[in-house]
């Protein structure tokens, strides 16, 4: 699952007040009002709950069958084969069982039956973790050389070779059978903080209503925020809606802090149990990612924030806000353009933009936008943001909250990149290696965005639109590269505090966040107090620890891949090589996969290249601004 948020420090949630803009975008109050063509077809997973329940029972039976192999796996190659095949079958079905209520929860957050079914699925996964905790310790009783001899001598085991290599790579952190069983009992407990956060931040969220300068009233919800911040010229209105949104989080900041502390404590407990030196080590080791990749990213970006501050100061000057430029001014249009991109129009632009990737890619992308794979529009009770979630054996599902901004169009392109990555990996890899790692997960998504930028820049003759496009590209770097690295720095600092036994409170968390923002922006932006609680809004911190840094590394890798392709004498072949990376799924460690594709993430040049690119884009933007 991949959640894309543009400029999370700058873009706030408000409903649209400009009626001219509103007329170009479809809005709905409830899910029932949304036409079927703009909603997921979850029947592709299960036609009804009855079928889901039948699979639920079958998975429990499969767990019992697999448990009967305990103590026998190491006896023969045939026993190994039977165990791995049953485990694969079980995993495929379990993914469907979980995905069905999980996706339904995203679009019907307050539906009690859906919540109940999701809890059943989570219980099943906890049961699986407990009942299957013996497998890895028993597999590790087989000497590695013997295991590889068995695999090399049997074509039916070939698909499992890399999985077994990874298992031996992590051997020192696998515990005894009894200890693995003991830890498995805590699966649901460890997942509880994320579940509680989701209920508090989604199901129980009560957004505030504010009155704007023209006398109109609106509720500060997440969906249409980008529109008001882009088009509302009244700075006090932008401040009001920004404060209204973050006041909702501030009111519950102590609860959010307690939840996040529980997440970090759980991470640290698991890391210690498995004999890792830190939680960061525990998250990097399995993917064989050098810790230096993370630490170099954090330090290099933190020491190279001049372009970020330069951009903010340039915006302040253009907008006439020098000395009074706040974060809520960060999305205001520099070109005074009110151009919108209705969903149907955005689809056509995106289809045209991916033409360089070939007919097969374009055809698959068209299918993804036409057959119930997308849930498009916002309404009350739907999860905010956007993501793409793969369901093996079915197809990926994409969630949007589309409001017709240029940013929304690029978000659609981004999520389609994830979907195409998933689709190509599923089609070209066996199940054991179909799942690509998070480390490369954002390559395809950000690459798609760059193709869209190129297409739109070539197509547009409107100087205002070109300024908006360049701003969009710059905002991608500031939001996807700089801000996600800031988030990564924040995560690292908080986890280190927990590892050192220091208290984690709402004030402590807000202090860390404010310090980072001050470091990144200096005096270029006024740091309003109500932004200090942004940490409570970032879902990844609670549900996907140590995820966000990979937005930045993937963005850097994507930018380098794009540069390599554009400088190639044979672009068609270069694009084909890029597609091979997407088809590779998880058949190797991610750093190795990127090296094969032409990017070495262990080298600082992969990070500093993006920083240089930002400077170049700002130069280009300044030239375009001179034309209006």
C-alpha cells in the first residue's frame, strides 16, 4: 500500500468555496451518490460475505494441514516442497481475505460490519503467525548448502531460491521455535496502536466548520484543501482553515502521542527480542539495505536545504508576502491560474504521457482506469489521501479523493505507476518473488509523474499553465524528497529516544518537529504554532514505521533512471530496461535491483543530483515568471 501526499507541510484540508472552480469538479455527500464507474468493484475479490466466510474456514483448515508437517520438513526434499507449496497457497488466500474488508473499510470507515470483518481477518493473521511460527526455525535446521542443493535439483523449488537465501541472511535474528511462538502471541497487540490511530484519525474525526471573509461557512475536511489554498487570495482565510484542521489534531494530541509512543515501544521491543542494535537496523536488515543509505540521506538533505529556502523566498516575493510568508501560503498559485483538470480529462493526459513506455504498458494502464480498479471521489466517511493496494490473483485497487487540481492529476499518475509496477511484477514473477520491496516502490510512481510533466510542458502554450507545471515539479521534490526525508529524520529521532528510555510526550514530539522545520526552512517561512502537531496527521508513522524515507530514495533513483534514459543513444532500449526493473518484483535485494538498472544508491551523487535538479527547476520557473 502506497499513500501519496503532496506537500504535507503546506497543504491543509478545507472544502472548496470558489463556485467557479467547484463547477468543474464532481462532489458527493455519500458513497451512494457516486456513480458505479467511479467506485471500486470489490466483487472481483469476493462476490459476497458468504464466499469470504467459506475461504475463511478453508484457510483455517489449511493452517491445520500445514501444522501437520511440523517436524518433518527437514527429512526430505519432498517434504520441503509440500510445505512450501501449502504455505504459498495459504498466503494467497489470506491476502484476499484481508484485502476485502481492509479496502471496504477505506471507503466505509464507519460501517460496523466491515470493522468486525476486518478484526476477524486480523485475528486470522495473528493465528497464522502463531501456528506457523515453527516453520522458519525448522527450515534453518537444514544446512544452507543442503537446501540449495535441493532447490537446484528440482525445478518445482526454483521459485523459492531467493526466499531461502533471504532467510539464511537473517538467520542470526530468527529465534528458537518456542521463542518464535511466544512472540507470535503479541501480533495483535503490536498491531493495536495502528488500529486505534486509524479509528481516531478517520472514523472518529470531527472536522471543524469555519466562517470565511465572504461570510460563507465550510467544514475543514481533507479532500478539497488543495483547491482553496491554491485559489483563495485571502491570507486570513487560508490561516483559518489551516488552524481549524490542526486544532482537531491538537485537541487529541496527548492521545496521538500515547499511540505513537506505543508504536515505537513495540518496534523497540521486537528489535531487542530479535537481537538488533536498533529499530532502524531491524527494518533495514531483511532487505539488505546498508544503514548508511538512510543516515546519509537524512544528513545530506538536512545540510542542503538552501534550494528549499530559496524557493520559499522566491514565492514570498512573487506573492507580495515578503516578511509575512506562512506555510499555508505554500500552495497559492504563482500564475493566478484557476485551470482545473476534471477526472476524465486527466485520464486522457496520463494515457498520452506514458506512450514512450510502449503499447503493452499503455494498454494495461487504460484497463486500470476503466474497470472498477479506481475509487475516485471524496465523500464523508471515506479515508483521505490516495493509495494503490495490490491483491495478488485479482488486480490492484487505487483510492483517490479527486478534486480536479493539477496536483490531483499528478497523484492519479503516481498511483497508476504503483499499479503498473504491481501488475507487471505479478505477471512476470512467481508468487514467492512477486512482491517488490518498499525501497523501490516509489520509483515507478514518480517516474510516471515525470513523464506526465514532460507531456504537459510540451503540450501547453499557456505561460500560466507552464508556471503551474513547473511549480508542480518543484513541489514534487519539496514534498516527496525534502519533506519525506524530514519525516524520516523525525522517525529516527523519536525511535532513538525510546531506545534510550527517554519520555515521549505530545510536547516532546511537537518540539522535535518544530526543530526540524526550523532547520529546513530557516527564516524563509513563518512557523505557526498550530503546525507543530503535524506529526499526529502522518498515517505512515503509526501504520508503516520507517517507510517514508523510501519516498526520498525512490525519488532519487527515479530521477537518476530518467536522466540515464534521456541521455541514452537508444531510448527505446533504455525504456525497455526500465520496464525490466518493474517486472523484477522482489527477485533480488532492492539496492542490487537498482544497480542493475543503473543507479547506485550507496553513492551520495544519487541524493545530491535531486538537489541540483531543484535549483535548475527554480531557475526555469523564474524565467517563465518574467513572461507574465
